[in-house]
């Protein structure tokens, strides 16, 4: 335990000065902590690796990190049990040693598994759900200090609420994940034209395991990413791939981004220049080494889930709004596709979905751009990614989630004293 420290998130959009940082290393310790907090009338928040953009983690009271509660606990065929503080990259390597892999991942691997699952983190692939759909059983310490174990078969309502719970039901200590035999992916980055890409979105989604694309504002350029299963020997794509994946997405892009921040009126030209530099590359490796890319350029992000069938109309409206408004903007827009699920607070609840992510370089104003885009997303029944910026409050969110009231019924049963509430959660839950 240590005191007088500052906690900040990756993007610098959330910060707090907790009374105590606590690093428990056993379930018994976590249970005792919660019971004691209840007795003393204290609040607890749980930090993963701080990669959410919203103020989910902030607290002035007790902040708990599970960094010392990490690693695979059990492997039973393709079902594994993992401690909640395990970093996704570490998990990938441990699964690999056991001949297994996660069926899908997002585009970074530095999150804790519990943090990623709890906000509905996703990758891309129309046949693949978000990470929480890989979870088959969850064990957590609730707001009374009890150890709760739930699954599809056992306490189903609690499980459906716990799969994506924003750390509001309790402290997840373990989860079981449905894994698949380890597999290799071949990733191809291909430059394309916006209208051609949209014409072929359904085809690309059908013919590729993982398809996504980035659109460069104020240009016709897209960068398409296709990943498919392969038996080929792992190899990187050489210097061309390195320039495309790392330098453009990170190093050179950082220089361009700094220039945009200093001379915002040049942002549109920077986007056009970045579009020109988009190259083509190919590489092949084990899946967990392909999904993740380094993100050295810091930014603020909003991402919305919309029904898959609204994607074309929505992205065209976004493009038109950007062209008409001429925002100082140079970051590409990321477009991904995810299979629908039945998790109560999942943005993909009950619908096959598209996710559209917009970004602004750290230090540049994002409010007007994000507000305008959010108004468009809302027209298409958009639901925000729980870990990314949005301006919605409880009234609006409740209308978008058919199981909203069921989630809160379980939340109140699991945390009757509101031990896990902070100001941000109160604002989005309407308390
Ligand atoms: C550069 C970057 C790239 C990203 N890429 C993607 C992407 O490709 N796809 C995508 O969907 N998202 C992406 N995200 C968002 C990110 O995956 C989520 O915000 C995720 O929640 C971050 O995980 P974390 O471990 O940092 O958790 P934190 O942000 O620290 O916490 C997230 C939530 O989980 C809760 N929590 C953490 N641990 C526990 C626990 N043990 N028990 C209960 N609650 C817990 C916290 O209280 C909080 O509410 C990205 C974010 C960044 C900054």
C-alpha cells in the first residue's frame, strides 16, 4: 500500500489523487479490504492499465490495482482460468505455451484482461464477438465482500451483468476464457479508394477473417487491413512493412501530429500528406503477435457502435460533415465490424455491429468535433464504447440498452451500499 500518489490514464483525460493505492495479492485480502471499506464507509475503484479515456477509474478514496494478481491459474482443454490483473500480452504468451490463443483481440495488448473485458473491448471480424463473449465464468468480490461465482449455467443474470460491468458490480478476481488452438495470421495492409472500399465492405467482411479500414479525412484514401489464417512460416514484411506499420502509424505520424498541434490550420494538409504516405505491406505471425500494434502517438478517442446495416449511411454522413465543417483534424477514422451478442451492457447487444472510431491528437481541442460526430452516431441508435469519450448521460443511455434496468437491478443487489460508485459512474447511471 502506498499513499500520496497521482493516478493518470494513458490519454491524460482522467486523473485522481487516491487516499491509498492498494495492490492485493490474494482473494482473501480483497474480501477483507472490501469488508473493511464497508465498515469504514469508504469507496473503492479498480484500476486496470489506465487505457480507458473516460473517468471510470477516478477516486479520492481507495484505488485498487491487481498488477500483483496475475497469470494463468488453470488450463482445462480450451477453457483457461486467468487472474484478473493479467496483462493481455502476457496472457497471449502464456496461452501460446499451452498451445492456445484468444480467438480475437483489439489493436493493442497492454490492457489488463479484466479492464478490457469490463468495457466491452473488441477487435474486428463479422463472425467474432467482443472480448467479453470469450468469457465463460467470472469470479468477483461484491460490495459486501462475498466471493461470487457466475456463468451462463450458474446465476445467469449475474453473469450477463458481470461480463461488461465497468467495475460497478465488484472486483473481478478470476475469469474463465474460451480459447482456440493457437493459429497464425497473415496481415495485409492495402491502400484503397473510399468509395470502392464502401462498395466492397460486405464482400471484404465475408471473405476475410478480420477486416477493418482507416479513412483519411479530406482525401479519398483508405488503408484496409485484412487478416486471414495461414500455415506460412512467421515473417515480418521487411523494411516496407516497418515503415508502414510503425513509422507511419507512429514515429513519422508523431512528427506530423506535433506540427498539426502547433499549426492547427495545417491539419487538413497533414491528413492529405498522411494519406499519400499510406503504403502496402504484409506480414505473418502467431495471432497474438499480429493483432497488436504499438501506439506511440497519444490521442483522445470517441468510438461508437452502430447497427451493421447503418454503417454505409453513417460513415458517408460523417465524411460529409467533416468536409463541410473543415475541422482542424488529421487523424484517420477507424472502422471495424463485430458480431452481435447477448451481454446486457454490450454495445453490440442484440445486433451485428459496426464500430466507428474518431481521434484527436493529445493537446488539440476535440470537443466540437466529437460533439458533432456524436450527434450523427445518435441518429443511428449509436451506443458508445464504455472505455472511450462520449457525452451521454443516464437518460439517453437507458433508451439505448434494452437490459439497462436489469443491469441496475443486479448492480444494486451486488453493491447495495455503492462502494464501487464514483462521480463518473453516478453520472452515467443516473444516481
Ligand atoms: C491506445 C489505445 C488503443 C485501444 N484499442 C482498443 C481496441 O482496439 N478495441 C477496443 O475495444 N478498445 C480499445 N481501447 C480501449 C481499451 O481497451 C479499454 O478502455 C480497456 O478498458 C482498457 O483496459 P485497462 O486494463 O487499461 O482498464 P482501465 O481503463 O484501467 O479500466 C477499465 C474499467 O475496468 C474496470 N476494471 C479493471 N480491472 C477490474 C477488475 N479486476 N474488476 C472489476 N473491474 C475492473 C475499471 O474499474 C474500469 O471501470 C484502446 C485504448 C487505447 C488507449
